[in-house]
C-alpha cells in the first residue's frame, strides 16, 4: 500500500493504478464501517484508493474539530489489511491552499435535517468530495448509509457537475446492540454508551409499526420521539420521516420514507436512519 501526502505524489501514484478504481473517502479514526467500504471496493474494483482527511470546512465553529479523534498509524494498518492500494493523507493547507475561495453548495437536498442544524456543513462536504473526485479520478466511490443525507448530497452533486463516478451506498454497520458505528462513539462515557442504542430502538419501533400497517408519517415521528424522550440521558434534536430522495418531510400516508434522527447524549451528537418501503 502506497501512502502519499502531496497532490503531485497522489497524481503520480494514481496514474499507476489499474481501473476501475474505487475510492473510499474518510476522516480517519476508522471503524468496521469504514473498513467494510474498503472491502466492498476491493471486491468490485481492480484498484482501491482511500483518503484520510479531517475536513475543517465541514465543522461549525462550536463543533469538535480540535478534539476529533485521530489515529493515523492504526488507520493505515486497517486500510492495508482491507487491501487498499493507495492512501492520500493531505494536510489542510494542501486541500485548501492560501487564497482558496471556491465552494460547492448543493441547494434543496442539503437544506433540511442536518443542513438545518449544521450551517455550512454540506458546503464543506460537497467541496471536499468534489476535490477528491478530481484528484483520484475514481470510477466508483463508496459511502455509508449511516450518513444518509450526505449520500444524497453527494449523489446530487455528482449528477449536477457531471462527475463520471458511480456513487455506491453501503449498509450501516452496527454494534451488536444496534448502535451505528461512528468515530464519535468514542466520546461516550459508560452510561451514555449504554443509552446510545435508543436511536436504533426508536427507528426499529417505527419500522415495526410500518410493517404492521401504520402509514401516517406524523404517527411514526411521534413514536420515535416518544422513545427518545423516555431515555433520561438522551436529548432529541430532530426526528424525521422524509422522502428518501428529496428529504422533504412527508405528511399523511407514506410509501417509501427515510426515518432519521439526531440525538445528543451529553455533548456527543449521534445520527442514525432507516429506509422504509425498500424493494
């Protein structure tokens, strides 16, 4: 596995890779969810590339950029074991050099849910992913379903800007108790960690109700909210029952829907989602 830092070294190394190339963008501090993306890329592509970059542009002023967990040596070991061929680990000044002033803003699909609570977040996501697509020139790029809105934003951006990249969304990887794997789970203390599966419990209860014939969007939202609110350590920021493509909130009877939520446990903000009505 080749590890590079500069953009020139990345381009030289990329030129040696056989296609198709599968890309796994990450912010590091990898867990099984990230590794599963790399393994999927390995199974489907001739070459596999990854990036490790804690993107400052997607963190708000009150968010956890400085304290975001990092462990580059372990990350590289995990990527090598997954069969990754090339890893780019740029410094912020390489991605955003002095005088940088060009940003990509995806409009409607980035506005609700996470976008309503994290101003500028998806501008940072779309911009850095576009730069990664330009730098790596992949044929496929792999993202996790846990960040459902991010996946929707990236798909929209790739369509609108004519990137010749297939966006592959892979299932959320969960702990045995249902908690979605996330780098931010490391922030939870023992009591918060014990309470954290409440997100999955709420989503699962709504999915069970849907399977039993409950189709009213507001009833599903209220069911999820009630389960979150019954957990003393949890503070609900939002629960949503939205169109899985446009991410606009649904009313009345539903067919397909994206159930999603953001919940605080102490200072740690967790997100999770499930899709209802999938084929």
